[in-house]
């Protein structure tokens, strides 16, 4: 993404210098260079955005933990070893709504 920003900034600097300082004109070449740098910068920026998105998806698919737990305080060891149960198994008197699909 740094290359995209560099291309975009160089296009803007070129246009500003062309309008303020330089007198001689090269026909059509300046416009082509500026447009090329501008669109290349935009394209590289969005490729970087897509790369960040794909990287986030890759990290999520690998199931890498977002937080590493160093220590647990005030947790019951028995509860940590038992598998999770549904609320219906824990409280059989609880009303159960069937799926209406």
C-alpha cells in the first residue's frame, strides 16, 4: 500500500509542479504519465485492501486464538474439563420451543 500512496502522491506533485513552475510542455506525455500514476496508485491501494481482507480470513480459518490466556483465576477445574451442555439438559423443567420451520 506504500507504493500506491507513493504513486498517487507523485502524480499530484507532478501536476502541481507542472501548473506552477514548468513552462515547457511535452505534448500528451505528461497527461499519460499522470493518469498512469493515478490509476496505478488507486489499483495498488485496493489490491492492498483485498490482501488485508484475505489475510484476516486466513487467520480466522487457521483458528489461531486472538488472545493467549496466561492464567485463569477463580475458575472451577471441573467446569473447565466438562464438555458444554445445552440449557435443556441443565434444566429439564425449562420450556422448550420447537423449530417452526
